[in-house]
């Protein structure tokens, strides 16, 4: 189930507590995805730097 489907499911049933939980989880996942992307970019840059120095 994607985020929007989960939100719509909760809205249809007036599950505000669950909707808040979904919003927090979505925000946390997006922050983690951004962090992973930055780390992957740093790792690629480090590999390129290391390859150029040999």
C-alpha cells in the first residue's frame, strides 16, 4: 500500500491517530531516503577521487 492509499483509507474511517502515524512515518522515510542519497553521492565522489589519485 502506498502512502496516499493508506492516508485515504484512514481518512475514510476517521482514523486521525493512524493518519498522524502515517504522516510521521512518511516524513521519516523521506528524510532517510535523502540521507541515503547524500551518503551514496559522497561514496561515489570518494571512489572517483581515489581512482584519480592512483
